[in-house]
C-alpha cells in the first residue's frame, strides 16, 4: 500500500506532524464535544453518557455479563462494575449471579431501565440530528466503515 502525504503528516513520527494533522486529535475533540452536549441534555433526566452506553448495550443484549458490557463500552472492568451497582441502586438494572458460572454477574434492564432507554434516545436523537443534518447516507456509511476498520486495527 502506498502511503501519501496526508498519511505521513498524520503519523506522529513525522516532523510535519501537528495536532491539526492527527485524526486522533480530531476524533478526541469530536468525542469530547459529543459527551459535553449529551451530558447537558441528559443531566435533567438523571442520566449521563456512561449510563446511556450501558442502557443501550443491555437494550440490544437483554442480559449480559458485566465483563461483556465493559468490553462493548470500552470501559475498564472496575469502573463498569461500580457503574452497574450504582445503576442497580437507581433501579435501572438488576444483577444476578450466572447459573452457568457463579463467578459471573449478569445484568438486565429493569422496567425503569427500559423507560430510560426511551428517554435517552429522544435526547440522543437531538444531538444526532444536529451533528448529521447536512451529511448524506453515503458519508455516514463511509465514516462508520472507516471507524470500524480503525477500531479493528487497534483492537
């Protein structure tokens, strides 16, 4: 594969490298801004981005071990464990010891958790519409494909 000027400038080993030429700099800024906006929208309903990630993962997986949720959310296991137990105290999730493996704690959404997913999706939709209002389907598809490829390369 031939590496071009942009690839070389984006590489931190290049003397021409600057934060402006770094995809990770822009990705970090985007993620940080997204979290700021989401937290501002979610705080009034008692939610935040980490809770949103957990709710969304459990909505898709119905019941999952804490380790799986941590992996999917890309959050360290001790941090995720604390978050899950806080969410259990808030009535958003329930936990139980796995029938297959007593060392594994499984997590499920409660009725309140399901309602939380609906509330958060409304708020997340506002941010999504603002962020992607002038972006075509093909651009979103290409963006998703590139992000997945980079994730797989790093993983």
